[in-house]
């Protein structure tokens, strides 16, 4: 592996970021001539010109722009890893990104147990439906719903239990019994924004594809859950996320059947997050909690 001197890379990155040798020198606590010498050595090693040097300003060459974009993520990762290892103030702070539905239905009811085990810990929950960039946005962990496989990141399966069709007991007319999936077509189907779960369900049952398009679409699963409890239709929700609602009788499974899903909830993180002791504790806690509940439900 042939790598250029780190100091030369630092001088180039700083000068390119500031577009100034003088400001780079101030940032690195060296002289401007030292920065210029290091950049020149880097150019000589690369056999490429990185800057066009004007009388009053610098300008990146095409090669310089491309090279800067290529090496900057590495500097970001080094900075983030170093901060996680050294920043005492952040040792008891953890940032988790997930949808509002997962936060409300699963994470928040269980979080007090982790906080009780770790007094003084601060778990910051960032709710969003978009896929965040963990390193650049300062996120320690993300909980993502998908088929797995997140290049460059660690991923551990949290929840992969079965999907249940559920609704309010008030939705089913007294004396009426649902005996097949076809019986669902007479009711409103509730969807999250992806519509993927109902599609899997009906495809497995061999029912016409068009049926899955019926019904309103909610931004996240929390809206689907609230609508189902309110008697507005039938939803497909993972059993782990609605255990309390089923026990309390707020929701029922009118067909008494469940299906396996190709999708699951994963805990996703960059390995550098585990440089923090509290982050390692959180990872161990959330994985073991999800695993224990999964084993309990399947037994």
C-alpha cells in the first residue's frame, strides 16, 4: 500500500478547504512556506499538479478537485473516530436515528430500562424517514427497515418477527367472521409510505395485485397504528411492535394468521461508534433486548 505522507495530505486538504496557503498555515501552526513545500512534495509524488497558483489566490486543478473529494471522507472518519475516543463530554451521550413510528412503538417504551442501568446517560432520538449519513451527521446508530446489506457499515438484525393483519374489534360487525385473505378486500387497507408489506402479503396469497393499492397511505407506521386502533381499516404490523395493544384488546387479528416478511429492522452503525464505552453498552442492550423478546414471542 503506497500512501503519501500524512503531513503533506493535511497541508493539501487544509489549503484546498481554505483556498489559502496562509490560512492553512495558521490552522496547522506552521509557516506558509512549510505548507507550500509539503504541497509541492505531494504533487511531485503524485506526478500531478493540484493547484493553479495565482498572485492572490489558489485554484484547484481538475485533478486537485477530484483528489480532494476522494481523500476528504478519510479525514472526516479520522476526525470523528478521534473525537469519539477523546471527547469526555460525549461519553454519556448517544444519538439514534429512526422513524417516529419505531421510536414510539418500540424504542421509547423500553428505553427507561437502559437509562436505569446507566444513570446519567443521554439518548438523543432523531426521528426521520430518510436515510442519514452517520458520520457526517454525527449519528451513532440508525435503525433501518429493509432487506439488510449496508456497505461500509455494521448491521445487526433487531426485529424480524411475523406480520399480523390487525384492526380494532369494533371494525368487524358483530357475528361476522373473516375466514380468508379475500375477506380483507371488503375493508379499507392501511399502508405506510412504501406499501411493501401488503404487496408481500397478497403476492404470497396469490391474490390480484390491484387489491394492495386500496386504502390511505401514512407517512410512517405510527399513523397506520393509530388509524387501525381508531377503527379506520386493517393494517399489517409486526407483532413485536403491537404486543401491548393486542394484550389490551385495542387490536385483534381477525384472521388469526401471520406471514413472514423479507424485510426486518436492523441496527446500523459505523464501527468507530463502538470506540465509546456507552455506545458499546447501548449496542449490547438493544440487541439483547430485541433478541430476548423475539425468543419469548416465538416460544
